[in-house]
C-alpha cells in the first residue's frame, strides 16, 4: 500500500493516497501480489528464470497497462543489501532528475520511496508490494530505498533506448529523505 507524504507533513494512505497521486498527475494502481509463487520473491540474486517467472505471472495486467499507456518493453530489477555497490547505486538514485518518458514501477516485493516535485512542492511516495506507480515524463524526482534496502520491481518503458536521467545540479544531501 502506498503512503503519500504531502508538503504539509500529512500522510495519505489507501484510496486517499491514490486520489492525491492522481491529482498530482501520477498514475497509481494496486495489483494483487498474494498469489505470487514464493520462489519468485525469495531473497537472493535475481536469476533470469525468476525474472521471466515474474513477468509471466503478471503478463495479463502488464500487457493491459502497456497497451493503455504506450509502454513497449519491460524488465525486472532487484536491489538488496548484498547487491554489489548498493550504496553507490543509491547515491546515484538520490540525485534529482527527470526523464523524457514515464518512470513506471510495479513493486513485486520490498519497498521504496519516490520523492517527486509537483508545482514546486515536494511529495514523498512510499511504494510497497502491489503498488503500480508511473511518474510522468518531465517530473522532477528521485528514488531511494527504505532501511530494509530491498525491492523487486518490474520496470515498464516506452522507449528503453531513450530512457536517460536528466540530472540537475542539486544532489540530495544524505539523510534528507525524511
Ligand atoms: Fe528516475
């Protein structure tokens, strides 16, 4: 379930979170994850067969979302405390940036935090297993993990060849995510 923290320090959950995200221009949905086979979300490196299994398990909703919103490719990522260079990866994720297309994540397991700026205001979006979130093209944002340092997510792309981060000269200070 996502939790949205607004600029006033209030937290919004459940349908209120979805409503707020939609008002900010972010797509949000919830997909059932209770029936995911345990071996697909077990800790450990993401084997190709596991990634394929995740994509196959969710092929129906992934296809529907892709058709509705113009996403043409997908993959699976997993970050964990034992991911090589996890701290360096996180440091990079925590640099504010934009993309020329949507940044789309379906969280299969674990959790993460997107910090987005809309109309000059900062919102924090905690996404957990089952959350589908699309940060629109051009929206300033950055991403980090929670203290669990663990997420498995499907990424959807309109044009993976063109998916580059346009960084700003304002790296987020360490510890600034709360
Ligand atoms: Fe991004």
